[in-house]
C-alpha cells in the first residue's frame, strides 16, 4: 500500500479526512466546513464556471488578487465552495506549508464576509494539512489551471446520480479513467494528487507524470504505448508495487530506502538483476519552502546544434542526451531532415485523405511532429520536452521552419500552458485558425555535418537562434590507440593537418572511424573502405589530391597505382581536337598488399629495427685457432 510514508507520521490522518471528504461532499453534497449546509451542488458549481472558468484573468497580478475580482459578484456560498475546492486541491502537496494553506484559504473565504471560517474545524487542523509529498513549484505556479480542472471535474461528478458517483468512488481505476478522460485535465497534476489522496491503496505517492515515467522505465516496464495513458501507467505501477511488497513487505516507498527509485543519489532497487541508474531525480517528497502565488516564471529554452565533420561523435552525443531524457522521464521526439523534408512534414499543413465513407477525398489539417510535441508541452507545462533533429542542414531549414524561425528564439517563446496574449510571439498557422506559440519547456537539439555545409554558410537568422557546440576530431579518444606499431591517433592527426592545409578544418576525418581496430586487417579496411572514399568525396574524385592527403607525397606509393593516359594512343586520329598532353590516372591498389611499415610511413613512423643476431668475437676465435 502507498500509505507507507516514512517521514510523514500524520499521513493516516490525511487519508482519513480525505475519506470523510468523499462521503460528506462528493456523495452527500454537504459543505466540508459549514455544518448542515448543502454546498456541493450543480447550482453553486455553475456560478464558479461562469465567473472563474469562463472568464480567465490572464493579466498581471497574483492568483489570489485576480480571484478576488473574478468572484466579487458571486454569492457567499459560491465563494465557500471555491475555498473548499482549494482545500482538496492543496490537501496532498507538501510544497506549501500548513500555515500558508490556512492563510490562503482565509483569503478566498474573505472574498465574501457573510460566513466566518470555522477555525476549530478538524479539516483545518494544522496537523492534517502538512501534505504527503512535493508536487514541485509548477503545481503552485499553474494553480489557476489546476483549479479550473477541479471545478469542471467535480461539477461533472456531482451532476451524476448518486449511485453512479458511489460506483466511481468505489472503483479507483474507473475513477482514474473517468478523470483522465476530461479535456481540461490534460497535463494537470491534480490527476495524480487526487488519485493518491482519495485512493492510497491503489495509486502511488507521485505527483508528477515525470516521476511515474522514471520509475516505470527504471524497472524496465516501459512500453511505447504508455506515453499519454496515465491510468495505464498507474496500473503498471500497482503491479510493480505488488511485486515489491513481496520483497519488502510494508516498507515500499520509491522516495526512501530500501526501494529508493526516486531517492536523489540513492541506490536503485529494481525487480530484476540490472541496476539502471535514474538521472535528474530532483523532485523529492520532503517539504519545500513555501511557494508564492506569482505567475509561472519564463524559462529560457535551449536551442543547440552539435556540429563537426563526419565521425566526430555528434550522433553519439545526441543519443546520450536522448538516453538521459528517457531516464529522467522526459518526453522527446526524433526526426531526421533530408533534402525533400518540408514545412508540411515538420510543422503541419492541409492534406487530402480518403473520406470516412470511402467515396472521394477530404482535405484536413495534418499535424507534424513539431506541432504535436509543442501541444504536448503546452498541456504539460511542468515537464520538459526535447525535439532531436539529425542532420538539420540537409534540408532547407528556412523552408522547413517557415514563420516559426522567429518563434523558436528563446526570447520569443511563450510560457507553457499560457493563453495568447502580449507575452511572447504568437502566430496563426496556415490552414489553421488557432493561435500558436512555441512553449518555453521545449528544447531543440540538432546535429550538423560541416562537410555537407559549412556553418559559415548557414542562414544568419538560424545561426543567431541556436547556440553551437563543436564536435571536433579527438584522436586521444581512439581505443585501442595502437595496432601493432601503428599509432592511430598520430596517423589521424597527420591526415587532418594535411586536410586543413589543403581545404579547411570543416573537412576532416572523425576519430570514430578508427575506434575498435585491433588488427592490421582492420586498419587496412578502414583506410580502403572509409577514409579513402571520404577523401574522394572531399576532393570531388581528384585522386591526385587524395594521394597527397593520405601519403603526403606526389610520388607513387604502394597505396595507389598510376598510369599515363596518352591521347596519341587513345585518339590517334584526333590529335588537333584532343591535344597531345598526357594525363595521369590513379586507382587504389589491393589493400592486402599494404604492410605495417607502409602505413607507418603515412605519418613518418619508423618500424622498430629487429635486433641483429650476435656476431662471433673475431679476436677470441683467432686466438683459439692459433692455440690449436
């Protein structure tokens, strides 16, 4: 059971008053704080929907200041209902102290002064309001959205007949599935806090989707179809708990030992033998300092391009970042740009599809991966999202991003989850009448091969919207570094120095080409099948220059065979049309003929001389002969 919370001795009291809340408010429609008053009714909820849900105040000012204006014309009991909704929304989180919860509840209650807040109510006892775990700063920063979800969810629940309400409240998974189906609850943390505090025997004490994803991935239970299925994840976590309870009966908590899945810098305990570390676990269950009611703060998103020549670890670095995002429970999408990639592929656009009845076609707006990820980021403002783009410069970047080239700039982003207003840049996408802004919790990480297109040639508008991290060749990373007497890092440095002299530093050979070589045969194959073809591409099939980079000489060598093409022999009857000047032709020789000393010669290495056999002592031999 997830009732076990080592550092929260008051947890059973919290679960007890939550159970009373279900009976008193959700089933009997009675007020939680005003004895004998029927309060949780459709009539009072409709007033809150009219004055709060349908009239959001997106201007400046704190939550409680704006709430006073929104509810100024409401009846006293409507305001009392809002206060009780605040009570249940903040019951589970410990990121706001019990004292602050009472103070804020009093602020709401005092919007209308008809009733006195019953300070002696057991539901306002400080010992019952310390919370069960942290919901993070985002819960308070987006409190107005959590309250919208609470009003709409409870109003729909109260509108049901009592028997249906009782059935939902007696079936935790049915309640979670119903709650998750409500449109206003998309991305809201109240789903997690409410499910746990009302049904602690079924749902884990994890108040962010990120943490649930972390745990599922850490215990190797993640499946690709779990992405947006919150009830499905909760079922998986419940099955995991059943298994962990067998191993650690009565002491299963992911924020503490012995399980420790979400314990910062702690040892991960999984149900199998593999110990997968989980990174980025910064949301712990302990109390935090009180959070103010300011609007969500603007976060500067990171737009990063990893650039460098082929084989320098750009894709490897991006894969490492993807793995860290996966382990941290973050959401991400991977795309690869190519020459025919378009705005409609990446962002979205109108596309013809077959009509539902199969007769003819209809034109609909198709969302691309970037627009889809942006919508997910807006719906989950407390989470982090990343778009990974491989080979960003292979496509026409200005054409692919279109008008969003301005919006991806970190300073032009909009606060995730916000509505169109004066903050940030908003546009109306072609084919859609919805205002759109790129959220500040969406990051871009891309790779760029400088051999395909130099960074200096990139659109200046794109260059100033990204930061660039160079991935140069790093010969010291080559392992093993020695094959026989061949020093691979020295060989790579020498060839890259020649390339930089003849071309530039954008055209180089990456260290990845020489990783994992163990035999002379391996070295031969890399030179013949990877290095020389790359040099041919760099020099547009000019094998004379390829030979120069590889060997450092214009003389014949074991690596290339040359022959003269004589026009007098090839075109004996076209001397005046062709000319008389011969030209050389080169081709690569058989790699099997390349010896170790030949490869050493590419960078000036010397084959260690073998020790000469010991020669006989001439003087001693002569003396012996004479004595004989």
